[in-house]
C-alpha cells in the first residue's frame, strides 16, 4: 500500500524525528495477515509447489486442490491472480501449484485437447504428471477429495482430467476454459461436479464455442453435457441470485444457473456467466473464498 503524501513529507525530517515518523507509519499501514502454511516442493524433475495448512499432521485427511495456470502463464502468477494460497489455512485444504512444460518457443502449456495447447505436438502426458503429484502429496497427507481448477488452458486441462476419469476427482472449476468440440471424446468419463465460469465477451475462448475443425465446446453446451452425464434433470435448472466476481463491473454482473435436481451421487453442475466479462476478468477479492466454498461445500450435496 503506498504511503499518503503527508506521511512521505513527514519522513523527510531530521534524524531525531525518524523514530516518531516510523511509529506513525506503522499505525497508518494495515498489518498483513500472516499466512499459516507449510510449503513443500514435489514433482522431481518437473517441480510443483505443495502448500498445506500449519498443523496439517493433526487434521487427518485433507481435500486437495490442483490449480492450473493458463497458456504462457506460470504457477506464481496464476496464484497471485486467483489468491487460493490465502485460503489454505482458513479452509483447511492442500493446494498444488504445478507448472506446464515449455514448448520450443519457451511458453508453458498443458496438453489438454486437440485445440489447446500442445501446438508443437510434443505428446506430453499431463494427466500422468498430475496423477504423480497427487501420489507424492499422499506421502505428506492422507488425500481426501480431489479438485481441479484452472484458467484458460488450465481450465481445458481440468476438463481433460474429468474426461480421463482422474482417480479421486470430485469436481472441477474452469475459468475461461472448456473441452473437446466432439462430445464422444469424453464418452466413457464418469460424472463429476462442474463449476464453469466464463465471460460472455471473452474474445480468446469464445463463450459460444466454435463449430469448425478441432474447435471447442461453448460454455452452455459443455455444462449441459456434464449435467446430462450425471443424470440431472435439464428442465429443472435453478436460477440463483447473481453475484459480483468481476471488478470491472459495478454490482452483481454474474448470473448463476445450477443443475442439481436428479443428479446422481449428489453431483452439482453450475454455470457462472460473467455478463460482458473478458478472458481475464479482474477478479474480486472474495473470488478465492467463493470458489473454495463452492468446491468444499456446494459441489456435492452428499459430500463426505
């Protein structure tokens, strides 16, 4: 937080006033909350960060959230954008922040679908890599439910994990990322809960999707696919009260549509439609809290 002009001027003073000035600065600046967590590096030659709440060894099993950056992004930047690290202690979960591999142009990516984003056709098996991270996390904690969230290419990768029947996966929450255009690519996938978040003005990954070549499914289409897969009654969609998750807009710009009626195993499939939202919305300060609350408490009505 920058100092107010008066504070800056007050500190340009003789040395004998410096101590008093420092004290006034401490009173003016808010104290940042201390984040109580333990951090490990896992993943061997392809390192990832594992963050656990302090005292995790006395908490029993913990849910694990895999948080995936977008194309050309990195774990630190993605975590600063979403702010999930700040919720680890408050909500008692484990957070894994992995990094995609670098392509020949030096850009990090996830090999999620034929559209996005293994553009140099490396064939890297990111499903196996992320599975190995869960296995290694299990050396530190008993793993409970598993969730995958991600932005853009990371959102595509979250859908890919669901398509592959990733062991232990309970729910995914992609932002501005979607799945294969061809629904048969996920034909054998078991149902999971889905929270799909997408801006209607996204000009990178279109809200409506594409219909040509190796394109991708639109937001509403992919949500209905996963609701149908879980046996949900599509005619009984709930329109929840709108919320604010994009600072660009004043008020509650995000509509919410929920499919829960008739869904097997207490599954919930939900769409958060950010009206006039871009590919990289300016997320509100409570976005991480809302997201984690949905994953841990709303994604399954019969969650363990």
